[in-house]
């Protein structure tokens, strides 16, 4: 459903729609499973900060900065989206042709961006090798919640791309489902009316009366703070919030959760 069409899905009069969105969720998981300690520290340093203070810690802006040298504070929304496209494509080894098509650039430029990305993220190729070694042994991978998936495709790049994306994407999917169950259970105990609308990718949408927005936001964050673990280290994925009159519109809440 296109963003413009989402504006037709509106809250009832006197109610608001809250979007609770895991912040850069797959990138956080990739940082941990690849043991990229620079990125791990970056996500830890930014955890709980208000949106207005997270600019220097935005991984998609950082990616565009690595590709082009444009200062992080000057990067536009469109440039950030380009950085996000590069990170998602290269992290899962989509290849320069896919990247060229998504960005609308030449194949030569896409190859150059791919190589620049790997230079800035040297742990990624080591992780690719580790995934391939595990597939040779068992044809199976296990995500951070212990869910196992067996890969039966023909051996080659297609299989590898599916494998690279499995742990980050399935971990975030399972995380959101677990959070949704907790939100559903908590719904029975809150003192205000609340309706769960939908889940989409790494976000949950609910609707509440305008007077209860902040109570609901605190409840959502509490339910969504579910620990993940890799290499015996626990970590959490932060949550961003938007509030608006429709599914397609919303103002970001600038809350400092460290206070």
C-alpha cells in the first residue's frame, strides 16, 4: 500500500495512531553477528537517546558518508535512503547489478560503492565465509531465538544470499512477534481503551485516545524491550515512535529514555 494511500486509513475522532518501530533493527543484528565492535559501540552509545540527538549515530547516514564523504549533518533524507539501500543490498550480498538497478547508477559505480562498503565494513566477508562453512556442515542456520532453518536450494550465490539474510531478518521478525504477544497480553490490564491495528516489517501500530498516548507509548516500549543474545552478550534494539491521525502521517516523538 503506497504511503499516500495510507493516509486514507484514519483514526477515529479523538483517537491517535501510534507507530512503534524497531530502530535500524536488522543493522543492529548484523553488527552483532559479524562482531563489528565499532558498530556495536555506536548502537550502544545511541540507545535511549531522543531522536533529535541520534543523527551522528544513524547507520544509514554513516553509510552514505563512507561512500561519498558528505558530512553526516548535511545528508538529506534522499541521500540517507541511498545509504540504506547500499547497506541492505551489500550486507546480504545482492551484487552490484541489483544495487545499480535500485540506485539508478551505472554498474561501474555500483561495483565501486560495493568495494567501498566492504572496506568500511571488513568483518562482513569473514561472516560470509563463516555462514558458508556452517552450510557445508549442516545445511542449516539458527537465528538468535534458536529457530532453525534448513536450506535445500542448489549450492551457489542464490543459496548464499538467502542464508546471509536469514539470521538478521528472521530474528527481527521473531522479535516483533514476541513483542506483539506481550502487547496483546498487556492490553488486557491497561486502564484505557487500546486497539492493535497491524504489524508491518519491524513496526507495530495501535490506536488509543489522544489523552492516553504517552501511557501507551511507555507500555509499548516496555513490551518491545526484549533481550537478544550473541556470543554470550545481551543487547536490545531501540524503538522509535510516531503519533498521527492516520497510518500514513505522524510526528516523531523526541523522548530521552535515559532520563
